[in-house]
């Protein structure tokens, strides 16, 4: 599909589409038809092009206790999509933009968002329990019987359409392959950020990486880009020995 030539006749209206719903902790996801409401102010509705599975999704899928164990819900947060419609007060995004939803917020106005030393938004960082960033428990998802479906860390990409606050959205080049772009919102940013921001890898450093999954490989790439002279990969999985 041509990702840049996307249009919709559903602006301002609910959309009916398919989603993979987690009804109860640990149970298999069920493909159901759902209703996705229009975006509210500061929100964007996205058609998901590509999404992947992160271990964090599995962790939330297994949760049986605590305020985060809310079901039914739509999991998924590693994704790339196309803007279908926008709500009021949305600047910097338009219909047809290729975008990356990210679960860490950026208000772009607080001291931490403006600082190169932090990406932990002081305005939004403390709320991980709401369905929508600015509207609390208000949900944009309903099932065929009208029951509310909960969001998953402000993304919920296991759906053909989702609604995301602009604080969780980044516009990217349409030239980036979507199956690779989907990883940028979580494992790549986590791994590269660990090398650049947390460990502070410098030119000539020797780096040891324990665990060579998607995050570990992103750490390796981040270390390489910052000039590490030696990168040692460690993993107990025999299938990873050659990579190590």
C-alpha cells in the first residue's frame, strides 16, 4: 500500500474494525469486531500498518492482581501506523502521516522534556493507570455489546485502528520499512537509549551485553554508534551463541 496516500470518510465518526482482545489474564486473545471512537482534543486516530509483540505485552497479559490488571483490554505497543483523523488542538500531524506511537510521553514543554539529560516527562510520567492520557478512565474502545475495552499503556496496537494522544506520537519518514519501524517505539529506543543515556558509552569503550534479544541487539548498535572498541555479547540460549 502507498502509506502516504491514505484517506478516510469516517472523520468524526466511530469506526468498526477488528482487534485482538484479552478478556482475562493468561487467556488466549480473541479476534473480535470493536468500535473505535473518534479522537478527542490532542488525540489522533491511527490505522495500524504493522505491530509486533514485546515481552511487556506478555507481562501485562499475565497480570492477575493490582490496578493494572484491567480486562478486557487491547494489548500491543510496538507499532507503526498512518494518521486517519485528528482531534482539536493537534499541531504537527495531519491525515496520511506515517507515525510511531510510543508509550513514554513527551509533553515537549516541561523542564525534563526540554533537557537533553532526561526523557522522563515531568507533566505526564506518573500516570500509568488511565486509559487515555488527558481523559483518565475514558476509553476510545467498545466491543459489539457496548462494553468498554481498556487501553494498554496509551497505545493498544493489536487493533486495526487505535487512538493515541499526541504526547505519545512521533512522525517518521514513510521510506522506513514498516516491519523495522515498529521496533523503534520500544526495543530499539530502550536498547540504544541504555547505551547512550544510561551507560554513557564513549569512544573506545568495552561493552558487555547480557541477553541478546531485540533490546540487547539494540544496545550493541547503540554502543557501536558511540564508538565502542569492543562489544561482548553474553546469552545462555544456545540459539544466540553465533550472534554472541
